[in-house]
């Protein structure tokens, strides 16, 4: 009789325990996935996240099939009602016709794009923005600022302080604009340049 | 000078006007209101209240263009203004040497400062006017040239 009375109780406990373990496991799995994909839990609770991409890479090739541009990012997330998507660690590599290449990267950015997501209007890069150009002939140079706007056709613009470093040159200025296709850069105000080494 | 089809007048003036040594390894510092760099040509242009300081020599100009060779080495600094001015306060000079011209260019590989267009240099009470004046850092010499309309003139005060 005892066995008959305790059997359903054990079975019930077993089912409950299994359910609890499954629930805990599911929570751990979801939490782990959320942490891994960097989606703020709060945004999911409020249901504001509309689009999300993780470890995205976009490549553009020229007519000869050679790689021209490559944009990578750790993540891109778009929240409902916002006109921009937030990009984490954007990194743009531009290959030039002369064999050199330039890189533009930042810790984060905001991409304002068209509704069909085929074109972007502008990308505002923020926090440790760096534009690097590698050339065996001229040496490498690097331009640093805290905020930079990248437009389609690769025009760049900033009102922030910028510094440009090169093995033989150090330049600081306030404000800059440029065309990454033509390689023309203009520094707007308070330009201080120092050329070093034997002239 | 060949452009004008005239012979060149060479005045090597060791005294009383004198030039001296520049610290060739000294950095060149340039301040300006704004600047532009064109990567394919390697030309950098500074505009607006341009001040270039190289060792003990200071250049003031409205615009300064910097030209590079394909290897990235600087070939020429070209300062233009109304006028562009130059001042050298080297310790070896008895008095500061000042100069002015419509354009002043510095050729670092040759070690020459060239003043062109209503050029004038002055040291103390001594003055040299010429269409073109060249200051040779290595040779510590000053050369002047004439053109089709004017020739060098010099005023030396007795000491």
C-alpha cells in the first residue's frame, strides 16, 4: 500500500523537477544567447528591437571582379522608430587602384539608411575614429578623431579636433573634410604641422 | 633667368650682408588658418596667416605650398604673399636678416632660399633689392639676378 501511495507522489515530484530543470536550462540558454549576441534584454522586453545583424560583412567588387570595399561590423541593431541603426565596431577597408589600401574604423557608429536598406545616407562614426593609409613608398599615416561622418561616394567630414601622424609629420587641426576617392583632404581651422627629420 | 633670356648677375656677398648655418635636422613647424592635402600629387597647401619656422628662420605668407617627389620627400616649400617675408636670427649674424618678395621658396635638398618678385633683403642698415635673390645655406652666400626690367641695386652703409 505504501508503495502504491508513494509512487504517484514520486512521479509528480519527478515531473516537477524535470520541468524546473528544463525551465532553468531554457533560461540559461536564452540568457547566454542574449549575452552572446549583445542584445539588451530590456529592449526585448519592450519589443523595440526591429532588426539585428551579428558579425556582418559587406563586400563590393569592381567590374573586373576585384574587391573594392569591405565593410565589417561586430553588430548592427535597429530599434523601432529610430532613423538610424547602431553599429558596433565598424571597419571599412578601401582598396585603391595603385595597390595601396585605406582603413576607416571606430568603436561605434550610427548608420542612416534608406528604407529599402540598399543605400545609406550617411554613417556617423564615434569614439576612437581612425583613418589609416598604408603605403610602402610613402610610409603609413593615420588620422584620428572622435567623430566623423562618412557619406555615400566616400566623402568624409568632421567638426571635431583631428590629428594626423606620419613618420615625418604630425598635424593637428579643428575640423576636416575629404574625399576618399580622390585622396583630397582639407583641414578647416587652427592647423599646426610639424615636419621632422632631415629635409 | 633663362626664361628672361638675359644673363645672370652673380653677386657673392660675404660681407657686409651674410648668411649662416641652419640646423638641417631641425623640425619645420607650420601654423595656418586652414590647409589642404592632395594625396595623388603629394601637394600640401596651407592658407591664411601662414607662419613657418625652420631652425632660426621664420617665413610669413598668405599661402604655403609644399611639393613632394614620388618617394614622399619634400622637394620645395613655396610661400607667396603681398609680400611674403623671411626673418633669420642666427647667432652667427651680427643683426637679424630680413627679406621679402612676392614669392619665397625653400629648396631643402639644395639648401637654398629663393626670393622672387620685387625681392629685398635687409641686414641692419644694408639693403639689397633685386628681381631675384638666392640665399645659399651651404655656401653661406647671397646671389642676386636681374630680369628684363630691372637689375640689382645695393645700399651699403659705412660702419
